């Protein structure tokens, strides 16, 4: 699901960036460090990523031997099938621009961690990403919501505050993939509800 949602976002130069990041990382990697490893490729070129420890490197450092901590199995992986790992990838990050080594694996992993906790909104700098939960998240649009947390209300509130204080026109662009008409319409409705409530 996450692969299909954000495939277009990362597809333009994904192959080049994966290869460059991987080679740079494996050259610096040491035994016991971790890497993101591509464990599957679908027909649409989406990948699934898992974190594995580095067991050893080939002589030219273009291949890495990774180990599964559970099965103790060790296998060889080409550098272009790996991405850099950072400990912050294990944390709940509500703004993806704060991640070290922002790439497909870290982005999808962070969004999935938040999605599992019913946190469907995540910032990407000034952009708010939303993932359709396909069910009603209790309390998501009820009552007070902190302005510094990712939420469609936060976007509406920030635009309203700038409009009020600086007397400058504001625009909120709501966009979605094909087939997401309900989600974009609903987001527009939520923003209008917030504005009416403020007035």
C-alpha cells in the first residue's frame, strides 16, 4: 500500500540515488552496523525493505554480506540493493525532513510506524501528507488539537493566523492520487469547517 502511494514521489531518480547511497554507505560500513536491504521487487518496481546487520564486505566493497539476527542466515547483497540506516529511522518522526538519510526505505518505514498508531498525518516540511485509514479514527477531528502537530486543522490554523496578523491572502492546495476524490473532498470540507468555527 505504502509503496504504491509514494512510488511516484520517489521514482524519478530512484535507481541512481539508491546506487550512489548504497556504495557510499557500504564503503563506510563496518561489521555490526545496519543497512536497509531490498528484499523484494514487484512487477511495478516497488520494493520492500528490511533492516539487517552487516556481517562483512567483499574485497571491492561493492557487495555486502548481511545477517538475519533470528535465523542467523548470512547472504550476499549487491550495494545497489541497500540503503543507509540511521537510528532515527526507529523513532516516530512527525516531520520527515528531520530524518537522516531520507530515502524510500526510511520514508515508507516512518509513515507505516505512524499509520499503525492511527497517526495518518505527517509533515514533509511545509507539506502535510495524509494516508487514508479506510476507517473512522476516533477523536481525530474532535476538540482541541496542538498547532505544532501534523493535522489538517494545523494547516488551516496556520493559514488563518497569517491571514489575520499579516493581512495577506493564503492558499491551501489539497491534492490526491486518482481515485482519491473522497479523501480530497473530505479534507477540503474539514478545512472549511475549521474556518467556520474560527469565524
